[in-house]
C-alpha cells in the first residue's frame, strides 16, 4: 500500500487527497469533468438552496456548504471524519438524493479543508482539542437554526465526527431532533484491538507472510503501550487492505481520488486537506486514543447507528453493544451488510432509505405534526 494512503488513514478514514504543486496553482486536467458534475449538481428547484460561505464559529472563520431542493425540509448537519477529512470533496458521489429530503450542511472543521486556509492555522493551534470541536458542533447548530429559521436540526456524523458529535449532543441535546452515528466510535482502544485482530487473522488465513511479520512486530496491540501514529499505521495497514475500510476491496481509490472531480475543491483545496491532516493529527492523537463512551448509559435524544458489517476501521461490535444497553427516547441500529466503514459511499441507496425510514419522521415539530 502507498505510504501516503497509510498516513492518511491512520485514524478514521482519513483522505489522502492529491497534493498540488508547491505554489498551489490550480492546474488540474479534470476541469471539463468537474464542470459536468457541477452542472448536474446545480440546485434549480424554486424553493431550493445552494450556497457556500465562511461563518464565524468558535472564534475563527469556518467553511459551510448548504444544499437542498426545498428550504422547508429539515436541516441535516453532516459532521465529517478524520480528523481533518472533509466530506465536501466527495459529497458529489452520494449526496444528491439526500438533498431531496433534507437540507444538507457540510462543514469543514477547524484545521480541515477550506477552513484550514481561511486564516493562519497557527493562530488557533492551541484550540485543537475534542472539547473545542464539540463546542464548534454546538455553535454550528445554533448558527444554522438562527440563519434558516429552524427549531432543531438533525445531527449526523461519520467516524471521527461521531466522537465530537456525541459529546455535542450530550452537552446541548435541545438543539437536535436526533443523532445519527455512521461508523460510530465508542472506545478507541477496543476499536484498535478488534481491527488489529481481524487483519492478523486474515493475513494468517491467506498465508500472507509479509503481513503477519509486520503485525507480529507490534504485538500485543494495542496492549499497554502508548498508541502512537507509527503503531496505528502498522496496525491499520492490513485490516484496511482486507476490506476493513471499504468492503470487498483492498483499496479505496474511488474515495481517495474522488476530490479531483469535486466542483467545490480545486488543487489548492486538496493540498490544504493534506496540510490540515498533518496539522491536526499530532495535536489530537493523545485525546483521541483515550476516548471511551462505554460509561454513558443514557442518551438524551433519539439515536440511530449505521453499522457496517465489514467495518474494521471503527468496528461495529462495540457500537452495537453500546446501543443495546443505552437508554434513549428512541434507538435503532441499521446494519449495512455490504459496507465496511464508508457506508454513504458504499451503499448510498440504503443510506437514503434508512434516513427516510428512521430519521426523517423524528425531524417533526409537535405543532407541525398536529396538522
């Protein structure tokens, strides 16, 4: 596997977007294809909305993309993974059908994507903490409610985003109709152990001596040693090669190269994603590996988990067990039988139908429901 891909996927489905030239001039040969995708994705419905802009969130400017066919639909805030792996560059691959039923807001978090380039990241380097990210989720939700005249919004998160979004929902549940966790992280050390064991078992079963040698060199994993970037890279390499990131595939090229065709991201933006990865990872890693939501026994709002049957990036088993024991106003686990970690990309049809079946009915105000 390529070193760049390994580095970029060391946490939760990071994206190794292609770097631009050092001077960062947009020279992509994909301009014509981008233009076609952009034209297809234009919101032309009379009551639709399509806008991108910077908003002041958490003391800095942060980038938002808002798209939907009907402003009267509920707002769905999609909190991306990573950390620092924005959804905007690949949202064109799966999002358009969802926009018929929700106004979808994608947000580049502090240190990520377009937000990374809006101001000198060193000016907020000391704010790269899980609590600050969770407070940003709350502030984005409050901003969206005020700007678009909504009482509440739906909070949906993927991978790393589930860590900060669960904390935000616990902090201020009154902002949200429901919480949807995709590739939900509950206990990071449990995830690392399950992921590593899967990769080692597959390598032994398939007689991959190279993989077995590499993985046995860091055993026991994670054990009692610190979970460093280098150990994570070594542990994740083979679990993802054997389909733990995208089911039935030993790579995820569709995702890694998808940003090249993004109507919203140019070459310079992709370079900023890479730089944002590096900027964020070292600062957040100690807090990330200590994450543990297992003690949480009550959740204040409806909760839905999308669980990838083959997910060995954030394995579904701990999330399933947590969901079984938690008390919540409503809870539902939805299994994606042909997905690993990248459910919206792998099974976009099931993503849409699951949102319509389990989540859209929750996004109704009592006064509206009475009519």
